């Protein structure tokens, strides 16, 4: 565009602007001195008029500021609130569970006997086996309900006890060696227990499996092993509990009494000789040990087990005696003696072969751990300690059928129609009238009374009241 054209177009515009200025009346500005008071007087009114507009603008800007500074969407904030509530509930639940567990452990009366320290040159016990129980009630502290033993004339007095002939249905008898009057007698499948010092007998610990071994522990506890490895325990209050220590078959049970108050050390050890349930381990025998009445267990490798008979004794100071018997046809009898006596300790010391015999059965163990045997010397037989002892003298016997029973402090022998107490020096004769059935079982209670089975009956002898019949198997 040329300059002449621009001037041509700007001319009319300038004319129109001049006309508008001519039509608008001129306003004279007041003098500065006169305008100042007027401006100050109008200022409050103007501020008051502008304030609503400012407030409206501020309110209009506020949501934008909130939205500009908000870190998360509203729906996300709602999820965060729900997550916070869930976290708080989880923390409260965990705290309540921890408190409940703590209260349960604190209120559970756990009493464990201290484990005897093993010598530095002895191996550590092999395994630890846990007892599967039926609940925490299994090991609740219970007050014994069995009656205390007393030398009262209980049962029918008998002058002479004779078996009715035939094989006795009773397979064993046991008696408590402490102050409680607990007696047990059993057949192949049925266990009868007296908790009132022989006044009455009740069937206990019933199960379909045959009985393998029975023992009476302290404070009225009764342990009965069924075929298959299950062990039933009759608690001090008379309740039945079942233990499973992972055993395929129980061969023998030994229970030590409570340590004497003046002993200062020891534990009521419970020993179970059996075969391991795991077939991969073969038929190696194990000895399970418990110092707290079956609450916890640990196992040692046993040196041997017999296929004919096995007996276990454990003392409060931890000494273990195992007596085994093999049959004539067993492989073990071909490779070694038929009768063996091993001695070990709960601290894991290796078992040692203390005595052995090929012909004469080893009787016992006695209350001091000694085993006895009937030696045949020409035409005479002699009952003597298997290990020569200067303190214990031998005894000449006419009959090989000799029974031995151990109490807490004494050992009795039934031989030649007499009941004898084996003591240092010459044995003491307790009675010359014995039951005719010499193949029965015998036990000694805490009052040094002999409890013997004759046929289907359980009889007891005391020096004050003689022989008395306590119980007869029903249905015979």
C-alpha cells in the first residue's frame, strides 16, 4: 500500500474524531486543593462497594486452589480411609492374639526336671520325639485321688492259695512303690486297676488292641502300652490320656518314683523300650525317655531287644537297666547269649553289657539294678547275683522256678515255697507258706507287701495279716 492511499483512508477518520470531541462537553478538573477532600470522603464508600465483589472473586478462586493443591482424587482418598481402618483392625487382632498366647503360656504349669549334664566323652542322645496329646489338658497339674496305702486287713483271709489248674489268664501285675495304694493286673486285652489299696478293681484304659506292657508311676499314674505303639496314661486324678511317641511296638516300660525329699536331685524318669515306627530305620530298638510324665521325650539307641521278653528299670538318678531274653530259634541267640543285662544312663553314656548267660535266665533287675541267676552246680542249684558281689550272698534252691520282684528299697524272691527278702548277708524269710502256682507274677508295693497272681486271682501278703485275696477276674 502506498503512502498516498494511507493518507486518503486516514483523513475521514480524523474528521469523525474531531466531530466527537466537539460534541462532548469539556469537564474541568477541580483544583488539586479542592479535589483532595472529595476523594478522601468518597474512599470509604468505594471500598464498601468493592468489598462484595472482592469476596465473590475470592470464593470463586477457592475451589480452584483446593483442586490445584489436592494430591489425590476423592475416590482415592475414600480408599485410603478404608485401608487405614483395615490396618487398624489387623493390628488390634494381632495384639489380642499375642496377649491370649502369652496368658496361656503363663498359666500353663510346666515343670521340667533339669537334664543331667552328659560327660564330655559321651555321645549326645540320638533323637527327640514329641508326644502327641489330646490337648493342653493332658498335662494339667492334678491332685492325686488314689487312696494312701495302709496295712489294713483288706480282702478275704486265706490259709493256702492254690491255682485251679490250667494257664492263668492274668499276664502281669504291678503295684505302686510310693505311698499310694494303686495296683494293676491285666489279661491279654483288659486292664484292671485298684486305686483304693486293693478294696476294689475297675476296668481301665480299654482299647481293642492287645496289651504289651504296663507300669505304675508316681502319684497314681498308670501306663499301659497297646500293640501298635499307643500308650495310655491314667492320670493322678484318674483321667485317661493317650500318648503317641512314634513307636511301632512297645516292648517294656519302666517308671521311677518321685525323688525323695532329702535326695536333692533326680527326676521321675519314664523309660519306654520299643521299635521305631519308621520302617526305613529297620527294627533298631530305641529307648524313649521322659522326665516330666510324658510331656516331652527324647530317645537313645538301645543296645538290643529280645524276641521273647524285655524288662526295663530306670532310677531317679538316671541309671537304666535293660534285661533281654531271646528265644532258642532267634538269630540273636545264635550270635550271642540268650540272656543279657545292659546298663546305661539317661545322659547318653554308652550302654555296657553287665551280665549275660546262655542257659540260666537272668532275673530282675532288682531294686539296686542287680540281676540274679539260678546257677546249676552238679545236683544243686543256687540263686546268686549274676555279677559276683561280696555284699549279697547266694541261696541254695531246689527248684528252678524262682520269681523276683523289686520294690523301692528291697527285692523279694519266691523260691521253694518261701517268700524271701534278698538282703546283704543271709536272705530273710518272710513266710514259708507260698501259693502253689510258682509260675505267677509278683510285685512289691510301697509298704513292702508282696502282690502275687495265682490262677485268676490277685493275692497280697503282709507280715501282719498274712495272705489275703484282693481280686478275681470276672467270669472265670
